C-alpha cells in the first residue's frame, strides 16, 4: 500500500517542526539552568525558585549541591540539643 505524496510531505513538515521545538526547548532549559545558578549563588532559596522554574525543588537543590552551593539558612534544619 502506498501513501499519497502529500501525506509524506506533511509528515516531513511535522518532523522538522518537532525537531525545531525540541532544539528550542533544550536551549531554553539551558538558559533556565544558567539563571538558576546565578540566583542560587546570589542567595535565592530553592523553594522560591522552584515556584518559577521549569524544574522541581529537588532538582534545583541537586543543581545547587553539584555546584557547591549550600542551602539557605531558612530551609536548613536546625538541630537542637536534646534535653536529658
């Protein structure tokens, strides 16, 4: 069974467009990662950033840790001495 040539042409167009979108998505995500690192280094909290970013809070924390950025004071758990 053969396909009409216009079907194949349309399939080529769709494939080209999907590849363009994927490339654009990767570019945008890389830009978002760069901006997140700038914000994290400036002291922004990962919780606040995760509300605005295309990444989860856990992913942003992992990004911070991988780049040697400690958690901000507000999100850090404080250990209190236990009473006897």
